[in-house]
C-alpha cells in the first residue's frame, strides 16, 4: 500500500487537496424553501429512466445536515470543497423571481466552509436545469443562455465575496451529448439537431456567464470543468487513427475549440454544420474569453475504432475493447496513464490556463461490515492516479490541485443510488456517514497540506 506521507512528498507544499459533490446528488429537500423541480426531478420520476426509479427527493439529506457534513469535510483533512449551486433553488422558474431562502442556504454553506478554513470552489451548473425552462426548449433554446447569465449574476452578487473559485459548467459533454444525443441523462433527448443546439447554447451560456462573473465579482478566478476524453485508437490502422481524431473533435473539440480557440472544429462543421443553430456574430468572442483556470474530470479512457457502416453519423466510431481487463464496479476500465497522456495532449493542442483535477475517483459498492468499509481497490485507484498527477507536476504542467469524487456516496444519475463513489459511506436508511478505508487514507494525505514555506499562519 502506498504510504500517503511518501506520496505527499511528490506534491508542492501549496498543492490543494479537496473533495467534490454536486447539489442534486446530495442535497435532497427537493421541495424545501421554495425550490421548484429541475429536469432531473422530472426525469427521475419517470419510469424507466433511472435505476430503481430512484430520485433526488432525499438523497444524502445534505440540505438538512449541512453543519455535520461541513464538520465531516473538515475531518477529511482537506483544504478545498467543490460543490454546485442549484439553479432551481435560486431562480425556481429559471427566469423571473429570485428565491432568497435558496441563496441563504449557500450563504450558510460558504460561511460554514470559511469558518472551518476550507476553500470554496463553486460550480454554477451541474445539470439541474429549472424544469420551467423546458417550456422554451431547455438548452436547445438560445434564451436559456441568457437566463443562465442572469442566474450567474445573482449568485455572484451574493456569494462572490467569499468564493475562492467559480466554474460556470460541469462537464458540458454530459449535459449536451449524453443528455440530448444519447438519451441517458435528463432531458433524455436522442436527436443530433437538438444536441447541436444544446452544444452551442451551452457554450454561449458559459461565455455570457464569464462576462457576468467578471462584472459582478472581478476577483474570483473563473473556470470551466470539462470531462475531456482520453481518446485512444483501437489499433494502429489508418482508419482507426482517423476515427480517433474525429472522436476527439466531437467529444472534446466541440467544447475546447470554441472556448480556447474561438472556433468550432472544421470536421464537425463540415459533417454537422447544417444542423447547428445560427452562430451569431460575436458569439465566438464571448465564448472564448480567457479563463483563469480549467478543471479536468477524469475516470477512464475512451477507446474507439472506425465504424465502417455506410452512412454512419459523425463521428462514425464504435467502441474498441479495453486494454486493461480490470474495471471498477460501474464497468469503467482502469487506466491511470491515459490521464497523463490526455493532459499532455491537451496542452499541446490548446493554449490552456492552469488546471485542477476537479474530479477523479472510482465506483466500488462494498458495504459496511462491522461498522467499517474495506474498499482497498478504491484506495489503489486513488494512489495510482495521484502518482500520475505527481508526474504531471514533475513534467512542468500547471496542476494546482486535486478534488476526489466524491466526498460521500450519492445519487449517481441514471444509476441511482446503487453505484457508490464516496470516500465516505452513506447508509440511506439512517443517513449515517462512515469514513471508508480509502477516506482515511486520503485524509492522511490531505492533512500534509499546506506545508513547508507555504504553510499559512
Ligand atoms: C460528473 C459528475 C459526477 C458523477 C461522477 C461519476 O461530473 O460526471 O460530476 O456527478 O457522479 O462523474 O460518474
């Protein structure tokens, strides 16, 4: 077992270790204090969408257990907490009326972190779009981008003085492709045209929000969290290599190119441009404003091969087999070095600001035995990926911090509560929290920071 103190030596003294969560996955209290439904409430209440028809009504009951959960974060020894803000608590209908009690909750959250010496990394959008906005088409409508800008302004006016960083979106790949093309996430659409509209309006919303944040809270570092895919060709054949480049353009380029280059990938425009909404003059300048940081969420590589089918839709790829047969309980291949290769590839392709790993972690579903959870494979997953993170720092990449996904077991979207990613176990009947073996190990690592010259007084 890798000794956390030895591993700690490989990181600079001011490296930030944190834990991450998202509002809909942990808060519960879905009808409390003026919150209105999000698309995830609607989606999870429909049969056949989420495993076991699980929903977010109670989740980890975090909304009602805020103080004890903040104590738990403190106990985890971390210096940073990455959380998301629920738009339907702040502006319940998406537009119009502002709901003060919703803002009050995040006020308490942020103050509670500050009182405990924990840095606050807020995400404005982690997939819980106010359901009312679906009346206009949700993310397929350009108006949603402007509604998001106003929401960003409202949040930053209230919390901006106490946030250490803010991200506009979490994983637009999921809220665009997974939600509008593959139908797996809310709103469950399966349509390329809808997905391309969601893509551009999400990118636009990101840019409009950056503008709003800089206006209202100019000192808060602004970023974007992307689940960049480590795309690997299934073979050395020219066909598979070309497939990998198309997959890169579609899965990564659709977001990285407009944000960091001010244009959409040419291959995507050629193949799908006619189905895209109008890109209005000035949109790409708004989208490509310089960011202070970006966040990478990494779990597993994406192996692709060419799809030889006649008329296959862009990017025309099929999955290629795993190289490492070892996978986590959610079925994702474990392949730590792909994370390092991905970061190197992205810094080669784009002019990127400093980064954080904003999510990394593993699904293992072992349960409590005699009051303890022995989740050695999760601990190993963390140790192996953190070794790659340390290599990246050694090689000169501007990696500033690492957030484990997740603080605790929670609502794993379409998988419901059956898939567990927590460093802390949650008993959903009693809401009891128990730090797992991996959580104790992570705490021993995180407790070493900050250290050396960087130690704060
Ligand atoms: C994500 C998510 C998390 C997931 C995690 C595991 O951004 O994909 O932030 O919500 O729970 O990735 O699938």
